[in-house]
């Protein structure tokens, strides 16, 4: 079992999400949506069920005939705006990238793995095209703003669209000395890139575009929500009206659209009568939570406080830290969960990719099921991170922290010594035990002698000849199951002799040479006896 204080809770996130999906029972429900018209501009609103209608605990209508009756009632009725609310808002340009935010977007946009993103941005850094990559910071020192006078023209010459309209007289909130940590955000250096690979080009453009956005105005908009009355029935709709595009004129890597949110709205005021184009009943299904992707799992590790119980006293404190792991190690944690080889030896992965989605394997689920539950909860390691952060600020006691770690380790060692661990689950390719027929053969690795071998998962399985455990050799990742041709049902054992490996029966002691990792049952040729000069044998 490969374990780690960050690896285990990260795996647990994937395993628990899969359990939620497996136990989820989809429910069919129905919505009545009206399409209305004013000034030749269509817009939509959804029925708001009142207290007279039968709904489930989430306020959803489960019987379509209820909506059929309402649809008929409002079909020819006058529709009037009964209430309207408008709120002005704005959004600042998104901050420059830290490593984790870059990895999340690159995974979403290009399906790049976190490791691939780190390797790519590291290559760009070594070529002096971008700043230090392993940063957990999204801010830039104020003193570096003057560098924009040479960086932006370079990006214009490079052909980056976002650089063309950048206004250097603007200053975004990214320039903030108080929020810069050991390293500032990842930004272009001003050296114009040459001969970039496709992956380098994609990552560089993300970094450079985000930098350029710091010289754009905010996106300003108006959030409008409204109610429509028709035959005593209420419909509700909303929309977002852009007043000034600002940075969204050149980049929109955020999804602000919501279901039923109208992209375009006419001018509406209370008392306006609107035309009815149609009413339609939509059949919908409740959806299970989505599986993690590498990008969303990385985001979960960064914002681990969201996965801590709301009543946990540490939840708010955990918002102060940058999650579990570090920007430089999170990609390795995820790669470790997907790993199929370790130091040249085949290992069972804890998770697999299904398209973009991450799915736990039986081995991964089995590990979370048998390990101490406290180690699987994200707040266990997150609180350790929090304690270390407090010590770094001079507020915490390092001795108290070390004592707590020692106690935790001792408790887990004691639990492991007294816990009967089940055998790894058998997969579809598992080899049944040829002796007991109850267990299956499980691969093990000897660190001392650095080789793989196989034994039965059934602890009570013993050799009928020796009364001891039977060890099977490994050949190309598979167990070698070979029986003595003289004693049926007796497995051969592999031995190392003076002239190489050979196979031996523990019952009749017959030996066999080895060929291609297997016992060679080819009959041995008898040698002709040597003859003397007069023809007689000697």
C-alpha cells in the first residue's frame, strides 16, 4: 500500500465522490417555461410553483399533468410584468496565474495534465520567457508595473490579441505588495519567445493574456430579475445585461451563464404587458455530482476547506492556507494516484482516467476502506498545514506540533499491528489459486532481493506436500503456475543453482531446466557413452 498524508485524503475525495454517484438515484421532474416577446426581443421565464401545487422537498413538480392544466389556463391569458429588480455590478479582470490556477484552466481548456503544465511552464522559465513557475501567488509587486512598458509592446509584436488594446494607464488589483508571497504570479518576462512547441505556445498565451488583462477596464453589467403574472400564475426570469465589456472583450475563460439566464433582454418595467410566444413543458432529471478531472481535483486540493464539514471549527481557518500539498507537489500526488509502475515494477493504480474523468480502482477503494478513517479526512492533513503556517508566523509551538505527529504515528502503527488487512480484491484478470481454489494469486515485491513473486490471497492456503505457503515466480508481470508432470497437483518451485535457475518438485525431487522463465519439460537427451579406441565403452 502506497500511502502519504496528502495522497490518502486526495484519493479519498475521488473514492467518496464515486460512492455519491453510485448511490445517487435520479429523479424525473418537470418545468413549465414560457417564451415571451417585447420589442421583437424574445426572453424566457419559468413557472414558480405556489403552495397549492404538489412538489417534492426541493420544490420540483413530479407530475406533468399538473403543468398541463396550468399550461392550458395561461395559454390565452394576458402576461404582465408584475415586479422587476435591477442591480448594477462589475467584475475586475481575473488575477494573473499561480501554478495551480494555471494547471486548472489548462486542464479544462486543453486537457493538459497538471504534471504536463508544470513541465511546460518550467521549460518556458528555463528559456527565460516567463517568471518562476512554482508559485502559489496571484499578485505582482507594484514596482514591476513599469516593466509593462516593454512587455506589452513585445506581446503586441508577438501577435497576442489581448496586447493590442491594453491600456498601460490602468492599474488592476494585481499590483499589491502586501499579497506577494515568496514568489509573485507567473508572468511574461519581456523576452520574445521563439520556436515554441504547440504545448508551450498554448501555455505561454494563457500566461501572457492574463497579464494583459491587468490593463483592461472591469466588466460592468446589470443583473435583472423579473416576475410575470398570467392568470394568477407567476413566472420568474433573469438576465445579465453587459454595459461595458472591459476585459471580456478579449478574454472570457469564466462561465457566468446560468440556466434560464437570458443573454439578451428588452427594456422592461413594472406594468408592461408582454406577448406570449409559447409555453412548453420540459422533462428533466436530477443529476449526480460530477466526477473529478485532474483539473477539478487540483482545485479541490487547493480549496480543501470546501470539503470540510460546515460545523468543523477549523473550516474558516483552513481558508487561510493554500490547501493540502504545495503547487510544486500536487501534480506528483495526482500522478502517483494514476501510477502503474513504481521503480520499474508494475503496481496497481489507485485511480484511472475514463476520458477526462477520474475513477477509483478497486485497489483505491479498498485502501480507503481499510486505512484509519482519520487519515482519509481532508482536515487532518490540512490542520497540519495550518499548524505549520502558524509556526512559520511565530504563533504556534513546534514542540506541540511534533508531539501531535508522534502521537498520530504511534496510534496508526498500533492500529496496523492489530488490524487484519483483507487481501486485495480480485480483478477480471486475477489467477485463481491452483491449490485451494478459494483465493487468487496476489503479486508482492521483495525489497531485500528486488524481485516480484506471487502468493495466494487465502491466508490458510498451504502446500499439500510441505504444509507451507506456496510462492510462485513472476514472469512478465504474471505468475508462473507449473505442476510436476510426475505428481499431478504439486506445484514446482524455482531454485537458483550454480549454473542458473532450475525448477524442482518438492515431493519427488524431480528437477527441470528453465527456458524463457518457465520450466522446460522437454525430455533430456541421453548422452552416448564414450567409446575407447577398440570400440568398447568405458
